[in-house]
C-alpha cells in the first residue's frame, strides 16, 4: 500500500511541475516504458523560483500541511534577504529620532441607502427576501343602462355595439410601501424633510458628521479622532502612542537576543582517518567533552573541549598527564671516544635576507578648542570645537619586481557646539587612495590609480538645519586613471593620467538635490572621461616642521575641456612634543559643474528671465588651525 501511495505522489508532483512550466527532465511514459532516474539540476535562483511557484498553488497543499508550507516560506525569505541584513538595517534605524505630533484624523464610514420614494429611504445593510413594496391593481369595467334596450330594434347591429361597450375596461396600478414587512424585519424607515433626517441616524450629542454622497446612494459618516502621527521621513504614519518607538526598539533587541541565544553553530573535528566528531557551539556554557588526539604512531593524549560562549572553544589537556621531553644527562653515562680533531676551516654561507614586502601605518590626531563667556562686556559666545583625524596606510614594495602598491585612507571629522546653535558639523571628509606603480626606467613609472571621496554624516547649509544637502555616499566621487609618474627629486611626484574616468553620483535623489553637484535633474550620476594631473610634495624646512602640498587637476575631454577642476590642499605641521603638534591646513576646490546661487547687493538671489535662480561656479575654501594630540600605532 505504501508503494502505491508513493508512485501516486511522484506522478502528481511530475504533473504539477509540468503544469507550472518547470522542467523535471522526464518524458511521458509509454505503456512498456520503465521509469528511469534522470539528473535534476537547479541554480539558487531557479530553486527559489520553483518553490515560490509551488507555494502559490493553493490546490497543492492540504490544510494539515501548513507547517511544511510555512517552513518553505521562511526558507524563501532567508534566500531573498539574509538575517544579517535584516539585523543590520533594524539596528541602524534611529528610533530615538522619530518626531511625533498629536493631531486629529478624519475617519469615514459609508452606509448604503435604498430609496423607497423621493423622501423616504432605508439603510441597505440587511438583505431582504422580497421587495419592500406592495403592488395593487384595480380593474374598471363599463355598466349598461337598461334604457338602451328600447333602441335595440331601431339601431342596426345593436348587439355588436353593446358588446363593444361592455368589453371596454381600464386597469389602475398602485404601489405602496410595505411598512409592516419592514417593521417585522426590524428595519427603520427615514424621512428627509427640510434637509433633516427623521428620525436622526446619529444619536444626540454625537461628535460625528453626516452627509450624502454625490449620487445619494450612500450616507458618509465622518468622525475626527485624536491620533499621534510621525513625520514624513519615518516609515510610520499613525502611531499607537508616544512610547511606541521605544517599545519597538526594545522588542527588536529582545528578539535579536533571543535569536542569538537559540541558534547554534555545528562544527566537526576530523581525525587522520577522516572520522568526524560533531560539536555544537551555543550561547550556553556546556560541560567539557572528552576527545582522544592521536598521531601517525597511534600515540594519543586526552583533550577536553568546552564551549564557554557561542564563538569560543576551550581546549584543555587531561589532568595528571605526563609528557616526557629530552633532558640533559651527566657525562659519566655518555661514552667518550677520543679522536683527532678536525682543524680545517668550515665553509660559511651568508644568511639570506628575508624580504619584507608590506608595511603598515596607523596614526590619529585629536584637537580640542573650548571658549567660555560669562557676563563678558565685550560680547562673545561659549563654544566647544573638536577635530578628529585618522590616517591608515598599507604599502607593498617589491624591489626585485620593481613594483609597488600604495594604499591609504583618511577620515577627518570636526564639530562645534555653541549655546545658541547647538551641535554642528564643520568638517566631514572620507578619502581613499590606491595606486600601483611599475618601473619603466629611472624616475619614470607606469602608474594606475583609484581615488574615492565622500563624507560620513549628514550635512546642512547652516543656519538652515532642517533640509539635508549631503550625507554618506550622497554625493560621492571616484576617479580611475592610468598613465605615468615622474619623480624629479625625492618627496616630489608628478602623476599624469591621460586616460581617466571620473564618476560623481548621488544615490538618494529624493532627499538630496543632485543638481547642486553638477548632475542632471533626471539622473543620479555624472560620468566624465578626461585627463588628470596629480602633484604631491613634502618639504621639511627644519627639524619637526613639515609642509605637505597636494594638487589634483582634472579636465573632461567631452564637456568644456578648458574648464579645469582644481583640488588643492596645503598642510603645515610643527611638532612641539612627542604627542602634541600645531597644525595649519588650507583646502581649496574649484569645480565648474558645482554651482552656487548668485546674490545681489541685498543678499537676495538673482533670478533669470524664466524665474529660476542664477548659479555660477565659485572657489570653495576651508581653513583649520589648532593644537592637536597625535598618536602613531
């Protein structure tokens, strides 16, 4: 009986797969054919699509098979988006930043109507088994006066005339509302008089408003209810209460904690013969398990394995284990044979130098500036300014292959806090560089490089701090180029890349105005092909004073090549102690594609004939001077 059921289920699945359009690599079977095993292969996307189509077939699933169906749905959800991505997105959400406000929301409800006449109606919410009207028909016939019989002999064909008079009839149809039938069903009739409904549909003192629809087929009941709503930037609309964001935050954290505690990791320990021993890693501390560790000679020791946390494994040797090692013995137990010593010189082989290709460097600096004013007659505002500067580098240098690969990154973030304006960002830059050089001849290298620049926090055009004008990857710019690099003297390089590609992009165009960064209104990126010249120079005038100068020039071949984009940065540092130094930094940029509003003498924007603001490129300048605390790793 089990075999019959299995063949039936297999046949049904094959038929269903054909109905869904999924190939099962099976051909229709003839009477004398036998079932042959054939290979079925799915990619990850094909397997997901196949299971999704099976889940959409309601006829496939029995009511008792909901557990299997639910498990497949959870599997598909995990394929579409891993749990790590969901956790990353939920933990990054700023629950505390939700702006909630109290308001009133109009809630509407409609009741269908059935009009019995021009002024009478009922609510059409209860089905009736028959019509609520009574139709009455009245038949009227003519009566013959007996005096007409005197003329019966004098009038020819009098009998036909009498017969036509008697057959002349009239029918009157009258329609009445069957109020008794409606009352027996508990249905209330309403009258419309002087724009008032009698009796009223709404109870006295109700805060609801009532109106008719345009075609009078419905009654619209409107009620204003108090509600708490979130701002347009949040995913929520109507919030149950003010505590909902905090409750949701802690509920999400609790579920993540529960998921982390419940899930476990399975690892295997394999011996030399390939035998695997399973071992589960959980968040709960379990007792130690005993394993035997053997070598090729089948010598073994006892090893205890523990699981203190989900991501840790503890290894411990067996107690009272004695391991014998080599030891020195006295000379009396060593046989001594006297031979003539060899007095020839031994050959010496110089040690081979072990090359070190990679070197790493990480440095950080932090500056702090604080001002405090209290009853100061000359005026002033208390403030606290900070600046964080992180630098990291990973460089590869192979002198034998005459090649080197230079990688560095820099993060600079500064803020200022004042009594009047609160917290503000005054510097935010994230920059990555990667360059590969191959020596062609002395002081001339083939060079290819990658340059990326963006920011990490949201930016505002102060004093307006309600509209975001920039944020992480909005905008961002990367440049890829290939060319040559020339080093005329030490600490000075000229890198020219006649074949360069630059991409400026804004990912979130709904919140960020991409036209402010030279991107067309209907696009998210601006792509340019051109040439790039990068000049780097480091100069040490005297001890502990270093001047770093870097200029980057870019010209697009396809759009106004004469307008050259300039990115110039000058940095002067004087070390005054092991940990402190004075820094002066000036950063100037000019980009013909980044345009600013043109203002008149009154500070108002200049308008073009079409009503839009006039914009033009301007020099962007930033300067910093301060005492910083630095530390190298």
